[in-house]
C-alpha cells in the first residue's frame, strides 16, 4: 500500500547484482528483499594483488516507508580464477526462517595457499565467510524481532 526504494550503492554496477528475491524470513507475513551480489576491492599485495571479488547476501525489510538492512554476510571470495565459496541456507525454524552459513569449498586455492585468515566476527557490517578449513562447521542466525543474531 506504499512505495519505498533504496539504492544499492555498495555495488559498482547493476551487473554486480547476481540475484534478487522476495521471501518472508522474519515470520511477519511480509516478504523481505534478499539481494545476492559481488563487491570489488583491491587485493592486498601479500595476497597477490589484483581485485578481490566478495560475494555477499543482504536482506532488507520494509519498515514504514523505508527499507532497512537486517542481515548481511559474505558468502564467497575470489581473486582471478581462485575462489572460495561458502554455503548459505534458509531453514524453517517454525514460522520464522533461520539463516545458516556454513563452509563450502576451495577452487584453485588450498588450505595451505589461501591468502586470508578466518574472520571470527563481522567485518565492515558483514558476517564472516566460513572457510572450508574453519573450526566452525556452521553458524545459525535466528530472528530476534529486530535482527538476525547467533
């Protein structure tokens, strides 16, 4: 019954938005907007230089006449042909949908050649990518009424 919009200025171009879906993940009967996209940054020299492409998932909720980001996570990272992908699943937890982030797989890199450390907390507002070599096997986030929390 209203009109709301947001700009996704964290993405360099429209082609960086990989997927956009609407789904009720908070159990309020209204669909949230789930955006999957790629962010680009300069890679550190000790990681080989070039560009780091970070795949992220963002979830927005309509609140009044605005959209508020209620969840963000990194789910993949690549430099050139080398990449690591994590797993993201939406699991029914009753009326609400839980979000589960888990380890994925390396392509090109190995546990010995991967140039980054496992982040243990959110970086830049994004929940960390869970690496295949992480001691964390999966992390589940539950809706607490205002945000998704561990």
